[in-house]
C-alpha cells in the first residue's frame, strides 16, 4: 500500500539560474500548519505546508479551497482542490497543477484517506520532475516535500519523513526563505521525537528560536533557567507579530521538554504557545496546544507530593482535554484527547465518568482509516485497560463502565491488521505483544495463547534492532513462564529483557513516544523480579548442593542489582551519563567485605562478597511493610536530637540482626577490616553506622563506606595523595535567600579548624562564595579536596537537588559539570568532596538517590556527605577531627573509611559534651565511593 508515495523524491541539486522568468500567476504561498495527535502522552505538532499559486482566473477557486480547508470542511475541500487541479491542467499550467495536487494530498490526510493522499502526492512529485529548474518550481517542490513528509510520518515512516523535511529545508535555504527553513526544521523535530532523538529535537528547536531564547543551545541548559528567567526570555515573542510558525514551534518545544523530564519549563513554554494561537484565532492550533498542556499538567500532577497542588494539576489536565474535545476541528485530535482523558480518569480511579468516553472511542475505532496515529490510538486504549487490570485497579467487564475482554481483543486484532496493511512492523509487534498481555490477564484463558502472541511479537522485532520493544515482551514472556512454574525458562526470558535494557545503555528516555511509561512501573520491576527469581532458584540449588550453578545465579543477581543502581541514576539525570566499571569491588581491596541487602516483597536477601571466596546468600523472611516501618522508625529517631536513644536501640538492633548478624561468622573468619554496602531502597536513607549488636554500634567495629557498586574511579589509596583543600561556606545568607535558609553560624569555625589541621586550604566565605568565583577557583588550582560548608538538598528529582552559593542554587547537573571540568583541566579527579551541611528532602523516600547523583556527577573518587542537617557546632567539631585524621593518614597508614570512623568515634565517645554521643550528631556522615 502507498507504494507510489514511498518511492520518495530527490532534489536535483542543480544551482539556480542567475535569473528566471517571473510568473504573473503567483498568488501567495500560504503556510498552514496541521496539528494531530499520535499518542496519549504526546501531541504531534506542525506537519505540512498548505500552498497556493494561481493565475488570476483560477484564484477564486483556489481561495474557496483554502477557506473550506480552514473551516475544517475537508470533504468539500477535496472536491475544490480536484477542481482547482483540473483548471490548471486545462490551462497547461503544470506547476500549479502540482501545487493543487499537493494540497489535495494534504486534505486527504486530514480525512485519514492515506491511499488517496499517496496517489495525489505521487502525481504532484512526478509532475515536478519534468518542470524546468527555477525559483518558483523549487518553492513548490519544497512545499510539496513538506506535505510528503507529513504523509510519510502518518503511515509510520518517520525516518523517511525526516529526510523529506531536511530536503525541503535545504531548498528553502537555497532560495533564501528563512521562515520556511524554520518551518521545515520544526517539522523535522516531530520525526526526531518519533525516533527517540529528543536531545537532537530540542537542539533543533532552540536553533529556530535562537534570537528570542538567547544563549541556550540545548534542553539541559534550558532546564537550568529559573521560572522567572525563562518567562523573561519569552517576553521577546510579545514584541513580534504573532506567527503560527512560532506558536507551533513553541508547542513542539514544550512537548520535547516534557519528554526530557522538564515539565515545569514545558508548562511555561506551552502557555506562550497558547497565547499566540489564541491571538491568531486558530482553533486547530488552540486545540493542539491544549492537548499538550493537558499532558504536561498530568505529568506534573503524577509527581507532585503536595495534595492540593496535585489536585489542581489533575483538574487542569482534565479541563484541558475537555477544551480539545470542544474546539478541535480534527477528528483525530478529538479522539486523542478523549483517549488521554479516559486514561487519566482510570488512573485516578474515577470510573464513574469513563463509560461514555470508552464507548465513544470504541465506536469510532472501526471507522478509522489505517494510519500510524490511528493504530497507536487503538493500542494505547487497549494498553491503558490492560495495565490497570494488571495492577488490580480494574476488572475487565466488571460493569458497564469497563470494557470486556472481547472488546479489547477486537481492538487489538484490528490494530494488528491495520499495522500490517501499513507495513509498520513496530506497530504490529506492539499490537501482538499487547494481545499477549491481554491473554496473560485471565486464568480462564490458556497461557499458551498469551505465550503465542508474545512470541509472535518477539519474532517480528528479532528482524530489526528494537531493544525498547523487545525488553517489554521478554519481560511479559518471563512472567508467563513464571506463572507456568517454568523457572529456568522464566529466568532465561527475564535475562533477555535485562540484556535488552542494558543495550539501551540506560537511556530510557528515548523509548517509543507512543507508549511512555514510568521507570518505577515499567523498568525497575524487571530488575527486581529477575533478582527475585535468581535468588529463589539459587537457594533451592544450594539445598541440592549444586553450588556451581547457584554461584552463577548469585553473580547474576549481584550484577543486576548493581545495574539497577546505574539505571536509577541515568533515570535521575534523564540521560545515559553513568557507565558501569567492569572492575568488581571485591577485587579492588582484599580487606573489604561487600554487602548487598536486597529488599523483596516477602523477604530480605543479603549477598555477602568476601575476597577470594564464593558469594554467600542469607535470607530473612519479613514482609516489606514491616521492614519499611522499622526503617522509618529508625530514621525518625535519628532526626530528633532530643529523643532517648535507649528507646530506639531495639530497632537499631533489629536491623543489625537482619543485615549483619547472619554474616558475623564469615566476617570474623575472613578477617576483613572494612565493610562496603551496596544499599537498596529505603536503606539508603539511614546510615549503616547505627546498626547495634546489643553492645556496640557497627561503626565501633568496622570502618564503613557506601557505593553504587559499579562506580569506582581508579581507586587510589589516601597515602599517595598530596592533600590540599578548597573550602567554601556560608555563615550568613544573602537577602535573596533570607527566610528560606538559616545562617550556619559555626561555618567560620569549621573552615578555621580545617586551616589549623595542617592541610593547606583556600577558603571562600559568604559573599565571596558566588557561583562564578567558585567556578574560577575550582577550575584553576586542582585541589584534591573540595569542602563545602553550605546548605544543600538531596532529592529523588535532579531539579530539586542543589548546593547553595551566595547568589544562587547550583543544581546537581551544573555542580557536576563544574567539578568535572576541573578534573579535565587538571588531568586528575577530585579525591574527596565534602558536603558538610546538606540534607535529604523531607518526605522523599528516595531522596538518597540525590546524594548518589551528586557523588557520581561530580566525578570525585569519594564523597563525604550528610543525610540530614545537623547543629553546625557539632559539625565544626567533627570536621576539625576529620581533617586532623586526614593529615595523619599517611603516617598512621589509615584509609578514608578509617578517617571517617575515627572522626565519628570522637563524638560518640566525647566525655565532655555528652549530648554529641547521640547518633543524631555523629551518624549522618556517610562516605560514598572509594574508601581506600
């Protein structure tokens, strides 16, 4: 199908003649951007050029066709464009006939009549091949390529669409039409998004707007702008005449920003796009922008922890979808809004409002002509229902408000057939795979059917590289085999899913935009479920004394849990910036034991890795809720300095009994002197130093460090380093941040103690500690130690993780870039980064991920930081001792973990200021990374 359109059309590449005969019949080139939707989470932006050149006696007919198109009367517009094309043919005006046929194709596309659209564009391109090379021909040729690109994208050929739009842009550039170059670039970004090329799409859009959004070249830089700064930059658009090109380009930029995890910036950009579309009174673009606004509001709502704010954004999303349904002249966009609205209502469990919506959609699907958008709308509808049924929030056919099994099956059968007619293998694989997921849902259905459709989907993707599809359906196959109690084959399928994820190198942002999912719902479970199966099977093999096979499973489980930590960090930064180091920790230091606690649904598993020993596995049966409650109680006690420690020691001891007591004999026999933890889940929010055996804290028995397992940077002993420190801090707070942060009055004492320790230091204090001055100092002197005594916050969101300077918050990405640039300039990494006054975000159960993010992004060999904010007098005291220990490390032959241990014990055993014996004061300090 659509064979003629798919052939493509190459620009001749000939140079323009020095002069060309001007055609008196030139009327005007009218750009008319279309808006259509391709998925429940992304609104497709500009598509195509609506073009007209006509002799005077055909002008009235062409104007009539244009107006019909503008009014959304596409059936009447088809007849008008056919008549216009025939008038030009009768006049022997082949160039304008090609123009009319191109617009006819564009109109057919609005009706979803893809074969007719294909025939019309093929005729137009064929006519243009025979026309003499001049400016008028090239202009129509470029605009026809714009229309062709729109068609290619709609029938699932995004790579070809990108090529067509790039050819169009090259022609516009050749004939000096910069506005149309911009329009073609905006079109290109739609294809880039389809192909997962989000950073490239963002960069291209910012090139289009480089005069308005100055000094910003990529999404990462845009994300670092405050709301105020970004709003200020957008004022420049108000000083220009409203332009549909700008409105559509901004809408596209807003979409990309949402997809690269910048919903706040997306919201601001989309508001400006809506403002321009309303000034232009373009219902189609107003509706398309409301669709984007709804998607962004939903994204913000789903991550917002404050209930009132979350509910406001939920309402905004639903109202925005309602505006689309009310305003859009395009049936496809209306259906997309209905689908998004249904999806969100079901997720909010507001099923009372869904029956009319799903019945309306279900009645429309059979009437859809085969198209990429239509196929994915049907798949998304089905997947929404299947996912909710999988999470037990929905029972198929439970009542009239919910579709039945047969309803969903028919939709997926039709989507599969349409994908095949379009020769869209990705869409066909998705449709078949989701049909397998549907059959997986019910025990009444033979699992052989679920397995059959899943295998068919995997068979299709095996013919081309599609790890983003393969991992989802290998995971599904693993679940099916697990339900069949075929554990070995289940592990094999899960392992293939895991390997496919690894081949994506953590760049989980760049997955198929039609089927977006959250990391925690659709990625993390694969790692955890594979680890669960590995450990269960390893335990059963141990009982059968099949130790070699068991060891392979334990090694895989360890590698997978470490890879999960890397994947979490890549998701945290929304880019694949973390690479695993092939060197295993237990081969780095023969004196270190590495402990991997793994929290599963019904038990706690602990893998112990000792030098030159096989891995050992220890299991404690405990429900996750009970485990979480204990950890929360421990964390609460640590945050309260006036709590009575004795009242919480039983819970500290409970954690010890779960994590360490089963390992005691092996640790004692191996004679290791350092404990290194690769922590999982909520355990990252508490320090391991407080574990209590009934007599001593763990820190009294061992030096302790934490690592992500794979992120060791050329481990180097402390004794080999010539120590010098750059120290910076805030004992005062600038006017801009007064009320948000309190002064740290003992910071000057802290920096003074460092200076008196014997380690040379360069202090930057208060108003001197600006982001600019810090950048200058860090980049010029190559200090092995960087010590920051200032407010900071670790959060599970990169945008909320920052270090406070006098004049600004330095976010984690900017901060990491500063330190990495220092490493590149000096040719050696920072040995020790100390953050002595930071804290994890309140109420954020995954906040410690921000600490790991800072440590990794900074590129320091070791990071010493605090999990909660501590009275800064005790911090000054422990930091003074830390630097005295560092200065003596070479002489005493002690490593970094021992330096921290000795410093913490100085407070724990302080007989003069006994209040500091409380773990609130000495326990928050954790060493991340290299402990040597």
